[in-house]
């Protein structure tokens, strides 16, 4: 057990095969080594074995909060969902904000561990330190929004007051490989197919009922110092200052115009580096400004909700009235995010602002990842153009009206094309000889940062343990925003070390579990003070950074045992030297991946993408068999 502050020292282990629920403590040494949330969740998944079938009964689905979740710490409303991904085959963790992470803590839990499978759908009801499985057959087939409304009436609670819900839609039920988990506020644990695993297990929803019971810090003075310092940093930042900073005013979509001007916005399945470059080449009516945060705020913004303990309020709730197939549709939805707008808009060859809002809302209701859904449709558009989908279906560039309907077709696997797109980029490429059309790394497609422009994102995508991802190591903070200092986005040298530092830092915040956006203002000093104050520990900055490194290496170790190595740290060919060069402000640029990989591996102490046993020993990772690789080993020679 652990007596560290911030923990409830209670985890529920739920076997869905027989309906049993057991309760256990958190090992004190594990809490110190892996912090919580992401770190502990990955350890629990690791203990199930790296060879489990992602869609088998032995795969673990872990809902985890951290020692800072649900506390007074700013932006501490996060929760991590950890499992083996059916999309990538890697370990994955996916986080969402809102109130469910905090409410799970207030209900008496640090985590919920689901294993097994049930033949009859259930939902889990959590209150006062107890878990109850309830029948969900009446909910199966419902979209997330109808599920939300039904459960609010059924459990006699109120969202926003004492109730939270995390549910899947038809996408999860039908095992779309990138299905996600949506909470009552349309916040998504979006990436990696966590909703697919949830649907495979027959778990429709997790409902948490609790009053507000924020944990008290073990060391009140240290915590107060750290909290005040963090608040000062947040309120003085040009990015996070409430009602003034770019993130607060425009949400994540503040980046749309910025990346467009840099020619760092992948467009038309990544063939172009901006809508301007596409417009100049093809003479088409497309302009990223129409879907920017500024445009959204001026024209369709109706509310600015926020998450637990967050003054920034980056969520932008919008309302649109759009015509779809001759019918007027009124949609109010949260939220018009940058990555969602990119994938469902410019990368799919159009910039219809209101249609994108309809698409995001439908993705949320179906419970499928907006990034992956948009990128799958862009991939299908390119394949249609090249004649690779004959006999299956077709999708034309920029056909936003068909895209709106395609989302539900994918979620319900209604026809051959939808069924194919539901499988994800890797399987589409394998089945249709479409490797050249895929923007995936380890089976997961890229978000809205072009690696020909932002070289840190290139090595970040390649070495992300959960497939292409901007949130493993957010180097655009330095490459675009100058945080902690400005670096040249087009320069590859130094990006390996920079990326590793961001990856370790974000492993810490994900394990706390607090929002990554605090890193636009806070740094390791504020992290240490708040962590020590809450838990009662006395770790140094170096020790906390080592904990982040330990979490990142544990994930890589898991992936190594699952068969991944340096050959999987790749990028889509169109971003490399022999691919499609950047245009406009990124004219002639490509991503120098191999040079950055060498720098990155050297800094990490890895051997061709594999964690050597000496590194595991150095970090105190004493789980599993080891990789069998020594730091003295050399990568296998390439075939002649």
C-alpha cells in the first residue's frame, strides 16, 4: 500500500468474464517509480504480457488518474486510459479532460482495471469506493449523446454537478480500430483505439457519481508555494493567460493560421504543406483561414466551457446551422479542435467550416477518433484518384457532404468502403497495396504538423511509442511558440535531444495526470514543488525527470517485447528526401529522419530502437525478461 498524499490507495480490478470485482492497494514503490496515471497504467498493462491479443480477454483496459488529478493543481482534470492498441499493436495511453478523472478520484479510486469479456453488455457504476456492473443491453447501438442522456436519467444524477460518464458509441461496439471513449462533455480519449477495446469487452460506459472531495496536500506549505508559482506563470503567459492568451481566446485552433503561414499544415493527404500551396498549384477554392480559431471565435462560438481547476478554458463550444442533403441541421458541439479541423478539413481537400463542425459532432456521437477518421477519408480520396478502390467504393477530394455520412457508415461498418476504412491505415495499405497513400507511423496517422517544416515533429512521430503523435513530445512549443526557447523549425540538428526531453516531461505530466498545456507556462520547477507538496515526497528535478524517462523506456521496452524495433521508427515516404518536397515557406524541405534517429538513439542510450538491458537496470525497471540487447551491440547490418 502507499500512504503518499494525492492517492486514494484503491484500485478496482473488474473481470468482465464472470462479473467479479476485487479491490487492491497501490504498491508504494510503484507509486514512487511510475508516479501514477500513464506510468502506473502502462505498468499494469505490461504485467499482462506484451504478447496479448489487443482484442482478447487478457488485454487490460486501465482507467487511471494520478496523484495530482482532482486536486487544486491547475489543469488537473485529466484521466488516462491505457491498453494494448488494436490499431498499432503497441502499448497506448489516451487521455481526456473534463471532470471524469477528478470525479473518479473523489469517488475513492486511483484506477479501474478491466479484463475479460462479457457476452451481455454492461456499464460500470462507481460511487463511494464501490464498483457495480449493470446491464447495458438497452444502451447497445446508441450513439454517445443518447447514451449520455439515458444514463443521466437512469442513475439520478446531474452532469456538471455530481456525475460523469465515459462511454463508447457504435464505433467501439463495431470494433472500429480507432474507436475512442467520449465523456459527457464530448472530451475524447481519442487515439489508439481504446474505445475498440472497450467495445470488444462489452463495456458500454463507466459512470462515476461523487461530490467534490479534493485531496489535501501532505506538505501544505510546499504545495502552496508551487501552486502560487504555477498560477503566476499561467496568468503571465502569452499562450495561457485567461481571456488574453492565444490558447484561451482561440483554443487549440489558434495554430491553424500559424502553421498555414509557415507551410507546416499537411494538406490533401500531406501532398501539400499548406492550403495556399494547394490553391496555387491546382487553382481550387480552399483557405485554412476559414477554419481557423479566429474565424470560429468571430462567427460560430457560443460558449467557452472548461475542465476541473482550469482558468484557461481552451474549449470552444460552437453552434452551426448547415444544409445537409437539403435538410437544415442545427448542431451545438464541443469542441472545434485544431487537429480535428485539419484532418476533416484541409487534409481532406476542403475548408468548409460548418461541415467540419457537423463531422466532429458525428465523430463524437459515433465514438471514433476525429484525426484518424479524417485521415482515413483523405487516404481513400487519394486511392480513389489512383484507382485503388475499384469494386469497393469511392470518395472524391473535398466532398464534405459525403464525408458527413461516411462517418456514421464507418462507425456502423455499413458497407464495403466503410468497413475497409474502419480497419485503419496499416490494414488498408496491406489489403490494397496502398503503402504510398498512408500517413501512418506504427499504424497510427499523423496529426496537424508537417515534418518537412517542423523537424522535431518528424523525429517525434517516428519515435512515439503509441504511433504518430504530437502529444508524446510537443516540440512545436519550441519550434513555433519559443517555449522554453525558440529553435529553428527547419534545423534537424539537436532535435533528437529536444524531442527526448519533451517526451520525458510529458510522461511526467501524463502520470500526474495534468494537462500538457500547462507546459506552455510551467516547467519542471513548478512540477516538483506541486508533486512534493501533494505527495509529501522530496524528489529533486533530476529525479522527477528520471521518472519520466523511466515511464518512456518502460513503454518502449513493452513495444520491443511485442516485436517493435528501430525499423518501426519510420515516417511516410512522402516526407523524406525522395518524397514530396515542401512548398512555399517550406520550399524544398524534407525530413532528415535517419540523421535525427541516430542523434536520438545516442541520447536515449538505445540500440536500433531497442532498450538495452543496461538501460533497464539503470532506470530500475525490473519487470519482465529484458530485451536481451546489450548497449555494446550494434544494429544488424542492412541487406545488400
